C-alpha cells in the first residue's frame, strides 16, 4: 500500500534531497556521533581494563541487581498487564475510560515524581508501607522497593502492546470454539492466548529493557546500599561523580550491550510474528 | 457466593463471555492493581504537597530557586522540542514519500535513543564535551560552556526526546502513501504548497500527538539531565532535579509542591492524549486508534 505508485514518485514529489539530508545530519549530530564517542571510549579502554572493571565485585552486584529486579518486574507485569488490557477491552464499568487513560501515567509522569511518590507510599510510615510493615515486609529501601518502582515503569509497555491485538480478536472465532464444545477456559487458553502471545512477549521484553536502565523512579526507593540495593545506573552516576570515566564507561557499555541484545530480540520476535500471522 | 453468581440458567449464559462472578473478580483485581501502582502515588503527591496547608504550598512554589527551575525547564523544552519537530517532519517526508536503500536501518536508528538508558544519554555528552575530551581545549580557548550549562541540558533533552515526533508521523505518512501529493502536484501546486496544504493537514493530529509526548518527556526528563546539569541551584537545576534536591534535604513540602506541578502537567498531557485518541483516533498512526 505504501509503495503504491512510488516507483515513479521520485520524479514527481520534490524535496527528497533536503529532507533526507537534514534527517541524516541531525541524526548524526544528536544520536550517532555521541554514541560512537561512547563506543570509541570503551574500545579505547582495552580488554584488560574493561575486564578488570567488569569483574569488579561492586559492578557485578549492581548490574545483576538491575537485571534480576527488572526481570521480576517484567514478569509481574505480564499477568497483570494482560488482565488490565482484557478488562479494558472486554468489560464496561464506571470509571473504565479514566483508568484506561491512567495506564499511560508512567509514560507521562516525570520519573523523579514517580520515585518520591512511590517511596512515600511504600515507606514504613506510608499508606501501603505501614500495612506491609505489620506483616513484617519491608518494601522501601530494599530490592522489593526496586521491583515495585520497575513494575510501575513497565506496566504500560505490556498493556499498550497487548491491547490493540486483543481488540482485533474476532469474536466469531471464539463463538466457533464455543460451538465446537470448548469451555470458556479452553477458548481463552487455546484461542485467545496464542493470538496475543507475540504481543505479550514483545511487551515483556520492552518493559524488561526499559527497567534495566531506569534511574529516576528507582533511585529514591532503592536504598542505594553498595552490594545490596545499588542499581547499575546509580553506580554509574557515582563513578562519574568520582571522575572515574573508565569505571563509568564500563558500566554504561555493559548496560548498552544488554539493552541492544533485548532490542534485537524484540525486532526478531516481531519479524517472526509478521511472517507467521501476516501482520505485527 | 456460588448460589449468587455460580448457577446461572444455561440459556442466559453466553458461551463467549465470562460469568458475572469471574468478570467482577477480574475487574476488581485490575482496579486494585492500578490503584496500588498508579492512582495512589498520584494522589499522594498532592496530599503531601498540601500537608501544611495551601499557604505553605504556594510559598514553596514562589521560592526563587523553584521559580528559576521552572523557567529553566521551560527554556530547555522550548529549544529542544522545535528541533525535534522539524526533524520529525523531514524524516517522515523522506521515509514515507520516497523509496531508497537502507530505509529500515534508518527507521531503527531513529528509535535508538529509546533503548539507551537515560543516564547513558547524559554520559555521551560528558564524553564528547567533558574535561577529558578531545574538544575540551578548543572549548576552553573559546570560553564555551556546554556541560553544566544550558547547551548541555538542551542536547541531553534533544537526545532523549529525539524519536517522539518522527515515530508518530512515519507510520501514518506511510499508510497515507503519495496519491494526495501527486494529485496536488499534477494540478500545479509547488512542493512547498503541497506540503503545507496537503501533507501537513493530513497528519496534523498525529503531529500534535507526537509534540505532546515529546514535550512531556522534555519537561520530565531526569536521568540524562542529571548527568550533564552539575546541579547548580538557581542556575542549572531543572524542575525534576529541583524535586530531587529538596527531597534529599528533607524539605518534603517543597519537593512535593514542585512535583505536584509536574504531576498536573502529566494529567493535562494524559487528558489531551485521551481526547486525541477518542476524537481523532482515525487520523493517528494505527497503534493509537480506539
């Protein structure tokens, strides 16, 4: 559709030179050259320096903490995100539209604001934290607090990826399944879940990738104790403030490698899905 | 409970819907989850900000450092967003209206800043302009201050908000194809007239949508500007950074007061966004249609 008539459009429509020129120059100046500088810097460190900083116990702990808390948060967001999407798409109840709009709050609310609000909410004297305290659960200033903040950040990624696909599910297919004797549970498991599975995986990967690098919403609630509750982006800031550029660049390089691996897997999942189902 | 909801006469029970009890339970779980993670933090911002009354609240907002943080945040957004608007229009025009090699690579590169951690988006500018960089002697000789000053804040913000406008426009313009433009051109319109009177009206709501998200992020960005700001009170502190400083000084009313302004802006953003999706959903890229 997009390519309809575009074989001769190069001759008809003007402005290719100037628009592509500006695009590439601006992309280069704002994104590519700065990122290339980072790659050059980490390459300039040499393998031994990179290896030494990367095996530093505090660095390893920080990166591992960022990865596993981001993973758990993304895992939590899968069932709850799918449930929220389902409730928004299929059911009608008062306040639905407002709640639906509120799902995007983590995209719109500045991360620092989310950070201090979540901390105050889940702190031992906070509205929710006080209840958790009675059960002997400490949320704020522990890895659990980090998981809470990352769950907040990741939720819209899962909901907004799954929602459009859910809206596209043809009710007739469900009716067909029901006519053929499938119970409701079987229909959900055999018909609906397979249809939304690629979107669920993509949403999971997006939430996971975003959470690994997240800083603002986590740094207030995390506690920031080295080896225990110090996330990778915070350790990175600390190294930078010590003017330890080698250490900072190492942490940054490792974080970049993780998020690019995830990005490539997301693209791969989407390409696979398009091939199998005809659209993404 | 089973008597209330469980035994619905067969004829009334739809084969493609859940029972009333299941439905109610699912809605309840979703609402509780959203309340715990989204709604309560939002309410808490305003409660904490007004904890010592409206007087203290407005006093905190009138603080000179808070005012200067608001001015700086606005300045940064006003400079960074227009650049990204022009870029978004140029990139979507080139990508949607023409065929060329490497198009998919270009689209992926435009999305790149989204997959880079905010703090790294700040670091790249420190490495480029910091005291250890190749450019540093030249900058010092010409007395140009980029880091810990407005230019650094603007560059970091431009990097972080880079894809927002482009990614709203590209898919929509690709769906729309080139027939409208070809018709206008064949009727004698110039390239610029075609762009202004045909293309721009076709994508106007998507453009508004992209600019809205771009501006919201530019105002709220924390990690990237935190790295390049230097945290000089009254000078290089944007609103989110000012929230952090006040919070770390245990000046909670002040921190939540500034935060409440940002939260209000976020609510306005969500409101406009929802209106755009409901009213003009058919004129947005397909991912946002309702």
